[in-house]
C-alpha cells in the first residue's frame, strides 16, 4: 500500500512534467511542417478562432454556402436565419462536461473527471452577431474558396448521424441561440476541444502546432505559423 502510494507521488509529477514538455514541443513544432500556399484572391472568406482560458471555437460566416451545408441547424432551432446572425460557431467537447457545465459555477466532480479521462463527444453550435477584431479572444484568418469548402466538410464530418440524419441532444442548451449535437468519436483531454479546432483549421490550409491541447498554445502557433 505504502509502496503504491510512494510510486504514485513520484510518478504524478513526472507525468505532469512530461505532458508540459510535450505541450511545449507541440506548440513550436508546426503541422504541416511545410507551409501551404498562401490563401487569398477572389472568393476569400474570413473565419475566426474564438478562445477562452480552456476552450476554442471556430466561427464561420453565415452565408449561402454555410447555410446550404448545414440546413439542419435552422430545423433544430439554431437561429441561423436571424437577420442579425453573422457567425455560426462550432465547438467540440466531452459530452458530460460540456452538457453539465454551462458556467464555472456549475462545475461538479463527475463531469470534470469524465472530461479528464474518456467520454462521448458532442458538438456545440451557436450563432453570434458582429464581432470586434482585433481582440485578445478572437483571431481572424482569410482563406480561399477551396479551403473554405474543405473546412465546411471537416466540420460536417464531426456530426454523428442516425439513419442519415444528425442527432440533436434533446432538452439541453445554454441559451436561446445554441444547440448540442451528438458527435463522432470519443473525447479525451489529450485529444480534446482544442486539438479538434486545430485539425479543422489544418483542413483549411492553416498551420498549427503539432499538438495544441490548450487555447494559449493554439493561439501562439496560429500567430507564428500563418
């Protein structure tokens, strides 16, 4: 018993140190290693990365292409057709933590534990009006039409389907403009919300760090590699 506890007390700081080193290296090592061709020209779209201390979202413009790609949002109660809507906002997270923790005041041990270990994944979709740029919590990027199409496809691939239809999570939402949907795959802290954001951005031709588990590391790599 004492031997096991001693090993745990020694091993835990070592594990934390190794994760910190991995996160640091993952931030300064770009993925992909070679820079893609610069985006721009006719048909350029503006996309945003929104961040808070632990989570990032991707915001795409409410336009004809995004509305056509995600027709189920309006049918599911997300007001993308509101005249004031300017941005569709997508984020991925662990099901238990995401659904049960709308604010820090709602934090409970079990959802936190599931968020740090293994859980089913969900996608959260919201709409926003005009956003101010620049901002400490907003990074903007211009991408070409082909890159924009790839980004939409990568986001769409994250929605789980049943009988060919997306699956809204019933009776759970943060407010009047958002909705949760079942997502493909599993969620872990090592491959969490911010690594999903990075993967979607790479599909659009942006470079990120090799591993970005935290918003601050993703923001740093986006700033320095693009």
